[in-house]
C-alpha cells in the first residue's frame, strides 16, 4: 500500500512541521519544495525584483559619486525612499508567485494527498486554494496571509473554504455552491 504523500509548505522556522515530520515519518512521505521567503535565505535575493531594489538603494550614492552634487543626491535619495515601499511590494509579489509555482510543480504529478502549510507556506497554500490550483485536503497552521498580502500590496485571496461541523465531523466547502450542495 502506498504511503500518503504530504506536500509541506514551510515558513521562516520549522515550527510545528518538525514535530509532524518526526511523528508521521513512518506513515507518510513528505515532499517539501524550496520556497522564496523574503527575508529568509538567499533564494529570493537572486531575482530581478531584488536587483531592482538593490539598484535603487545604490542610486543616491552613484549620483553623488558621479559628481552631480549633494542636492542631486539628496533629491535622488528622497525619490528612492518614496519608491522603496513599491519596490518591496514588487519583491514580495514575485516571491509569492515563485512560491506558488514551486508548490504547483509538486502538485502536477497528482500524487499529493494532503497539503500542510505553516507561516509563509500557509499563505502560499491559501493562494493555491483561492486560485483553484489545489482543491484537496489542506491543513493551515498559522498562515501569514495578511502580512504577505499587506507587504505585497495585494488584496487577500478570495475566501476558499469554510469548515462545517456536524454529525459526520468537520467538512470543508470550497465555495458557496459546495456549501449549498452540502446543505441538501
């Protein structure tokens, strides 16, 4: 009999995932793709968004070194400070997009039975669900969804499920049509 395959989408720390891996290592096969998680690790640093942000940060120094004068360097610095939040949002959007793509690549084979997302990975799992890239069972552990959406200047993903309790246990409904079907 095949062991259930669990796609693990981690966060900045192992948190509860370390325990889950240890506890269920004999019963499950865990798959964990590398995710882009600013500011952790270096993977997110080697993107065009990070290069753009670094270039903007160096621009006032370059203007000053080129002999354009202190006033030009000051104006350039002020412009960079005004642009910085947008550049950071661009960087976080790119990291979300790349993380979702990495997770989706693991899902392509159709052999994943459960997605477990913690912290940043929980936010990635939310995006997978809301974009209908995954419709299977999902366990979200403290997803940083609001922080991710805020930093990326994105709206929160559309609601994707609601847990329903009852005689048969909790059930997840993926949208209002599913909830109506379950009510019948």
